[in-house]
């Protein structure tokens, strides 16, 4: 059986060109299950933000592709939304783009410590460096099960700028790749 993270990555690859063709950025693909109900949540964004009519446009664009590709066995509900203030991070480029921001990260089962909440300092090859309470931790990208930004309302408003401003602009941030 394919892991949920791998299945999400597969669906991301299927949907990304469709979402981009519609003029949006695919931010995240998340599979969630509550009881017997399976939901596929697709988050997208664009410069200027997402309006309700955009969500309908994206639903009409990705729905038929999902029907043809059939990447999920069984029934599920499709939700298309904006990423919101707790913007998910799924690609390496997301982590690089938001270096200097605070993030909450949960790893797949296995490592002793599975949860980290701190400032992302560097993304080098397949390793994310995150500072938690003054201590630096290295995380293997392949072990990340779920990650999202931890923003205050002012930071959230600034996300529309390109590149987004850093939490601590005066601090040196390592961005070696």
C-alpha cells in the first residue's frame, strides 16, 4: 500500500500543470480521513488572492482530471480552497521560499522526536535546518509528513509580496543549495 505522503505527492504531480494552466499556484494536496469519509483538499493561490469564483473554476478544472487519472481508490470528497494563514508546505521550493518564517513540522512515525515548531533557517539538498528555542535541528525532507507556516496576521498580509519578507530580516539566514 502506498503511503499517504507518496499518494499526495503523486496527486500533486497530476494536478500541478492543470492548476498552473488556470493561472494559479498549486500550494498543497492533502488527503484526510475522518471516520469512513475521505477528503482530498487541494489548496491553490495566486497573486491578488483567491476569490470564491476562482475556487469554482479550479474545481471544474481538476475534477475531470481526477476522474480520468483515478489516483484514489474508492469514494472521496474534493475540496478546493485557498491555503489560509496556516499555509501548507509540501515542496522543497516551499521551504526555501519561506526561509526565515516560523513553521510547524510533523514527521512520519519512526524518529524519536516527531514535532518541531521554530524558524526555518536553511534547506540544503534533502535537509531542512530549523531553529527551535535556540537549538538547531536537521530534518530529512523525506521524513516530513506535514508542515505549515505559523504566521501572525501581519505576516499573513505580507505573503502577497514577492519574495515574501523574512521574520527576522536583520539575522543572517543560510540559503545554500
